[in-house]
C-alpha cells in the first residue's frame, strides 16, 4: 500500500481520502448540529442553564486540551492506527450520547466524543502526504476546506430535520446516533485503503504538562459556567484566582522540560516569540465570539420565539453561506493584503453583532426570519474573510522547525477561546433571562434583551481583533512578489 516514490500514484488513494473526509465531516457537523438541539435537550432533561452550557463546552475543552498530545501520540504509535482508534472512540461516544439517560450522562459522553475527535483530527492532514504525490496534494487539502464548509451548512439543517422527524419517538437522539453508521464506514475505508504508517516509539509525551494545562483551564471554566447558578460564593472566586498560579506552574514546567532537553506540550520557543503570542491572543478573540453566539441565538429563536429546530437551523444558514463565499474569495486573494483582510473581517463580524438586536422581535409573533439573513451573511463573510489570512500571518512569523508545533498550538488556543467565550456569553445571556423572567417580563423581549447583552462581549472581541492585528508585523512576501505583501 505504500508509495515507493513521489510520482507513483497509490491505488485507492481517493477512497482513502474519502474515509478521512467522512471522519472529519462527522466531527465538524457534530458541533453545529448540537447547537440546534440545545433547546430540545434542555426540555427533555429539564436541565439548568449551566448544564446545557457544559454539553457544548466540555466537548470543546476536551478537544482543545488533547489536540496537541494526541497529535504527538500519532507520531508515536502511527498515524493510521491513531486515526482508526479516534474514529472508533468518537463513534462509541456518539452512541453513548444518543443513549444518555441524564444530562450529566450526556456531558460524560461528550467527553468521550471530544477524546475521539482529538485523536483523529490531527492525523487527517498528516496522512495526506502518504496518499498523494505532490502534484495532487493541493486538491486533497482543498477538499478538507470544502468539507468544513459543507459541514457548517449541513449541520443546522440536518439537526432540525432529524429532531423534527422524531424518528421512532427518539426526539433529539438521532443527531448523535446517525454518527454510528458513518463512523463504521470511515473505519472500514481506512482499514482497507489508508496505508500503514509506522510510528516512532522513541518520541516522548509531556503527561504532566497535559495535566497542568487541563487544571488551569478548568479553574477558569468551572467558575464562569457554574458561578451564576450557585450565587457566586467566595470560594468560586478563589478557584478562579488560583488559575493564575497554576498557569505559572505550567509555564515553569515547560521551561524545565526545555532546559533538560525533554519534550514539551507547548514548546518554550513559542512562549518567547512575541509575535506568535500576540497572534494567538488574536485567534482566541476571533473564536471567542462564535460558539457562544450560536448557542444563545438558537435559544432565542426556539425558546424565546417558538421556532422549531428546523426553522432555527434554516434561519442561521446565511452565516454558513457567507463563510463559504468568503473562503472562495480568499483562495483567489492568496497572500495579498493579509492584515487588512483580517481587520475587515473583524469589523464585518462586529457589524453583524451590532445589527442583530435591531432585527430581533420585541413582542410575540413579530419575528421575521428573513430579517436575520443580511446580518448573518455579513457575519459569516467576515469570519471567512479573517480566518485564512489570520493563520497565515501568525504562522508566517514562525521558524520552519517550529511550524508544526505552532499550528497545533493555534488550533488548541482557537478551541480554548471558543470555550471561554461560550462561558462568558452564556453567563451574560442566562443571567439576564433569569432576572427578566423573575421580574415578570414577557418572554420575547426578555430573550431579545438577553441576546443584546451577550452580544456586547462578541462585539468587543471582534473590534479589539480588528485593531490589534496591526500590532503584528507585516508578513514577509517573497522577493519577486513584494507588491503582494500586506
């Protein structure tokens, strides 16, 4: 199954590629499909607001924390073996989600899903060079981008259809159970057509670093999600404050590992790269406003205004279309005007957040789904405009020897930013809903006001992003193409 040279095509390589794409699609679609199902989950389990936040946040957290070490583990045990194991774990986690007897059972199953997602995701791009000769790799990598775009469009609609159909009286459960046959197909395809890629058992994994990073993150996330639910006692503030010394311990540990020449979870060279650290902060700002936004929007549409899951999913489609259109345009722009494109993307996202409160209803029966189309399309276009040039700009400041670690770290911080933003926006939204309803306010205006309150956070994040990207140095263009430098 292995190619003997770069020009000899591998038999069955496109079927192997399909298996990789199917697994990636399954992972990506699961993120968007859950947002549509959140109100149904809350109703089915009579779950609290914080419990619902954990359903979304725990997957993002698990995925983010394990992305780097699982990528390293793939180097140790072999990419193909790790990919197949990851798909199996993700599929098993999906089955547990679909059969969950309680809300905390679902949260636990989402942890299993997150572990599986982190196991398989880093392997997919790494397997491509083993499948394709250099002249075919560009098309192969482009298919990953297309798959991601299709997943973002398909997820909300598929989730709405599955929940609305209430297959066999299972309500929301088919949105997870549908992953089982898909996962089986991906595993069979990988076993048959993906070449066996041996690992390097001499490589090392920083287990202590993983534990310290997980502890630091949870010391921040737990208070943000649970604090409002339990009345913000003093001990919850103590937990949050203890995240800073834990972060210091993590950094010291990473430096110690570097001094003795051992593997680090996050290479110390990246800590010392000011441009990379600034860029990482900007990436976190960009993604801090996205998961939380879709969570509160789905709740506004379904619980606040009575839309069905399918109607809610269809309402958000213009955002995904905007991402697709911008991504296609970004491909034509190449590496030109990177910083201006990032800044414009941030401003467009902020414009979406500012415009949405003006189209949300203030009385029952006033909602107009078509009124959401333009703001959401603008927001999606802004996200698609910013993502590619932002990653290019940040990684363009990194030495070739550190690019792999930097890329993995950026993806991890991207997910962490989403989890933190989810916690903050959820706190703002649910606190306002709780106070408004307790004061006797009508449901529709209370939820609309809560959305406006939550969107202050995402608006501020995107505006800060648009301004702070200019603190990064201009990307270095090739000498023969300096006119294309941003």
